[in-house]
C-alpha cells in the first residue's frame, strides 16, 4: 500500500524553537499498514527500513493473507509531525513479523502511547502487540485499517480482542493523511483523558500533549 498524498513540504526542517519531542509507536501484525500510515501522515520524507521479500522468508513469514506485499520492514519506520512551534511528535512503525518482535521492547522505551493497527481478517495477529503494550503499561488505542466494506462492527472487534470499554477503537484508511491524523488525534485525546483522570498519576503522563496540541492540523 502506498500513500495517496503528496502535499507535505519537501525537505521540511525541524523548527529551531521546538523543544519537546513526543514518541508514538504504531504496532500490529505483518502487512497491516503500519509503514503506510507513517508515510501518509509524516510531514517529512519518512525513514524506512523496508527490504524486498525474498525466498529466504518462505516458511518463516506468513504472507498468505498479503500476497501482493513485496517488501517488509526489518527494523522500524520513522516519521515526524510538528504539533506546534515547540512540540514535535515522533512516529515509529514497528516491524510486524514474529522474527523481529525482539525489537519491540526497545521501541516501547520512552513511548507516550501507541496505536494498534488491525486488519479484521487477521485479528489474531494483533494479540501479541496488545499483550506487550499491556505488559509495559503503555496506553494505546486500536485503529481498524479499513480495506473495504467492513465485515465486523467496531464493537465486534472490541469483543474479539477482549478490550475494556475505556480503550478507544476507531476506523481509518492508513493510505489517507487526514484519516491517519484522526487516529493520532484520537490517541492524543485518550492520553489527555488519562492524564486528567483522578485515578491516574499525573507524573505518568507529564508529557501528554495539551488539548490545543491535540487539535493541531500537523
């Protein structure tokens, strides 16, 4: 999948006034659209570690559900969004294949929150991501990458993933910049609600984006 957008400025530079960097990780199964989401929403040309899939991966990577996929992320994808003149959001897309899962714990270090991108045809591919995020205590939301007419409602997805009611589930098209931005806004609102909850330690989310930053057009 490739981004349908090309309206970001080429060679965009980090503002000299930027002081704060917030880290977000996009996780999910193999071929679910993580690289596509980073590409679609980043204001800079994203760093990608995609490599061509070869016969060496046959029998190791299950590509039966993504037969048109010819490349795969072997480390991570990286993109950036300026929320305002002083706050920058850094996006990291995690590799989806099981053989690269050992990288995830490192990627989760210093992460403010995460997006679990899911394909409803392969929901079981998301279980490991959710398990690791819960293990690390990392707040997250779930985004259904809509590849066409959805076969299940969002509440059916919630039930299948056994998610509590307080974890948001949203629909998206990872190819579309505005749709991917809406996912990040939903995550920011979730983090903000956690940071203002009386039952949540304020120190845990001391770097949570302000409500103004949530509405940034990036």
